[in-house]
C-alpha cells in the first residue's frame, strides 16, 4: 500500500481538493470502515449493490466545466452521424455501427424528431484528462440512483463540513432524469405521468427490489412509477395497461440485445406498435441505443470523417476519444499512417482492447495486455467482420482511498450523465485491479462525486 503523501507527489494532475480531503481526514481519527457503514443503507437495493468506497471523489470547477462542454460537443457530433454520414438513413447508420437486421429494423421505429438527451459517457482519467471508454445511451443506463449516496455522505459531519467549507455541490442524476423525461415525452406542465418501469422478464427477477426503491425515489419528483417486465403490459381499449393502471410512458429498461432472445420480437413488437399508434410514450426509443454503440465511436474516431465536424467538436473529440476502429479487414489510419488493421492489431496487442459494439456490463471485452499472443490472435481473427471494435488502451491514474490500516489505490470509471440541460451528475465505480473491467456486475465498488460550484 502507498501513502497518500507518496501518491500526491507522484501524480501531478491530482487536484488540490482531494489532497486537502485526504490530509484533513487523516487528522480526524475516523475509521474509514465506520464511514462506509454509516452510508451503507443508501447503497442497498441500488446500482451500488450495498457497496461504497471510503470517500467521495472531487472535481474542480475547471474540470467539470470542461467535461460538461466536451459532453455537449460529443452529443452533437454523435447524434449528428445519421444525417452527416448517411443522409438521415437510420437503417444505414444502424448497420454501420454493428446491429443485426432485426435490431436495425426495431431501431428505426419510433424515432424521435431529435435524438434523446439521456445517456452516460464512461471515462478513465489519465495524466492529460478524461478519456472516453464507451457511451451508454438511452433510458436503461445504470447509476441514475446515485444521488442518495451523495446525501448520505453529506450527513456525515466531516464530509458535510468539508463540502460546505470548500464550496462544493453535486447534480442528482435522478432529478436530472425526471426533467429530461418530462421534456422528451412532452408531458404537460402540472401533470403527474403514470410510468411503467419496464424491464426484461429475466433481469426483472433480480432487479425488482431496486426498481421499487427507484420508484419510491421518483415519486417526490413528480412521477408515479410502477415496476414491471414487458410481458406484464397489456394492450386494450386504445391504451397500454399495467393491471388496471393506464400507462402514459413506458420507461424502457429492456435492451436492443433482448431482440436476440427467442421471445424478444413477440414481447417488444406490441410496445413498438402501441407507440406508433400514439397510445403510449417510450422513454427512450430503441434508436437511442445506436448512439451507445462502440461502432459509433469508431465512426467518430476515423480520420476520414473529420471534415464532418465543427472546429469545437474536433477539439473535444481530440481531447477525449482514444483511437477506435471497427474490426474489418483492410487498411486503417493510425497516427497519420495507413496500416493493415490485422497487422497493427497483432503487433500492438498490449496497447489495444477488443470490445463488442452493443453488449454491456463488460461482456465479451478482451484487454490485449491480459491475453497471450495466441489467444489475442484467435480473438482478433474471430472478431474480423463481426460487430467488434479495437480501441487504444488508456492508462488510468488511480485514486487513493483511506483504509483502517493505511490506504489503497483504486482504478475508477467516471460515468458522466448527459441530460436535457447538459451535465447530469456522475456515477462512480472502481476496482483494485487495474486490468479488470470496472463494472458493478463483476464486483466493482461505487462512490459519489462532488465538484466546485
């Protein structure tokens, strides 16, 4: 274990707020385990799965302002791809980012006049700043229920005093979500929509307690929410029903990948038809997931497409987006030179990571630096022409977290939400293993974020 003093000296970009917190916390005599236990209840039946790190993380005003600006530029470049590259042809865009024909057909139905502003961009933080790993777009993004952990941390005297004394604040993603849903679904002011939090049958078995807790949290914010799975919805009398409740909005938690389930088309088709008839709103429509495809990042990263973006968009993309390409045979541009993709991938195994375009929760991801040459070669060849991308490795700088007997270095994923009004808060999770996929489903541990006002 390293000490915080050693770490701060070794990492020049580490912000002064964190330095101050670590130094002041060390003087209190508070055991980090006591703080984690004090906030544990706020993490139960949430995306955090009952786990929390021993402190919040912090961003300066300059960091969060630049991040918010870059999110705006990323959103405009990303959601502009169908029109700029494909003349508005969503089916062609869907094919280009790695969907199946069935997924593409579902995605083009119910498309909104403008792309939805609900998503989460997942970043690593290296010596130069935030680097984008992937985007999760649409209403099924995880971590929107992270606000209660901020509140629980603020209730701890030391943390609350530190936040106030340093002029810090936070954005509650759940509050930002409600504003976005009301805006995107054109809900009349002063009304309380009835919302079905609609999951897939298999995952609903596990997530139902979490959805009930989220529904309780959304009620004071103006939504009447009822958890269910898509098989429980009924279609009659020109409306969509959950039991005897007429539904105004289907909050879509089922995913495009669920269409691959044998029962998928039969369960999803009635919802899409009801939305097309104007009987119910869907938040967010299926096309939202196309913007979360890693294939879309490959289009943004390709030098051949730079002429499509504004000067401001290019500056943001150059700051945050690592080199990313679809796994296709033929030449690609790397740092200004043309090389054969297969040759480049095999020669640079330890600097690349292989990812499926549309899967989630770390499924199918292979970091080259964790694989031997033979395994990597087989994986690249199997992925060739399939919906996979190669992305350049980002070396995330770890953050120090106090423990009862010293400190630990955690590799963090910074999940920044994009909502109707812009930056919508942060979903933080970390791992002690710098080679692991940072995902709650595979054992990551979460925390919350405060930033300078």
